[in-house]
C-alpha cells in the first residue's frame, strides 16, 4: 500500500519518525514535506495530500500538524477526501469501518509517537464495512445544496 504523509513545522519531527516506522513495516511512503522544521503553512501540505489521494498516487494519507485540526480542514475541502482527526485507535478504526476514511489526521502536540503509531495501525488494518454506511459515505462526496436559513 502506498501512503502519503505530510505535516507542518510543528509535527516535522513526528512525521520523520513515522516515515521511517512505516517504511520499516513494509509500506511505500510518499513524504510530501516539509523537508525541514522551518515554519510552513499547514494548508499547503494538506492540499498536497488531498491531491495525492485524488490522482490515486496513494491509497491512504496521514496528515500531521500541531493539533491536527487545521491540516484536516484543508484536506476535507476536497470532496473525494475523507480525513478523520483522531487521537486514539478506536476512532481511527471506526473512521475506516463506518466512514471509509482515506486520510488520518493527528496532532503532534497532543499525542505521542506510540499513540500515533497505534492510530495508524488501526487505520491501516481496518476495512470499510460498506452496507448501511455506503450511502452515507456517498453523500459526503456529493453534498446537497444547503437551504437558506432565515
């Protein structure tokens, strides 16, 4: 499985450790940056990850920033991306099983390396259950026109 990973400067060190850990576990890793801990803008790297999923360069993506919030918001602007922000393995597994998440976001300032690895393991080893969840997931890629609220 090919996995893209990217971060902002706040998560640069965690990203570097996860790239090595993923490679050591047999995954093909596409590191989309940054290449140093110099300050960068998380949306730029979220958009890179989203593009890699959309053009099918990778099957899954891992997004990291200080909190995980900003980079997940950037990724989810693309309708074909279903990025779940998680901080523990059960949420990572449910994101795959119920929501067919194709991207995982985590906050490097909020969880340690061991927990990040546990979340990634759950994410990568859980299949989408489909069934009753499939129609809901389809709605994520095809949102309705929102009604005007007065």
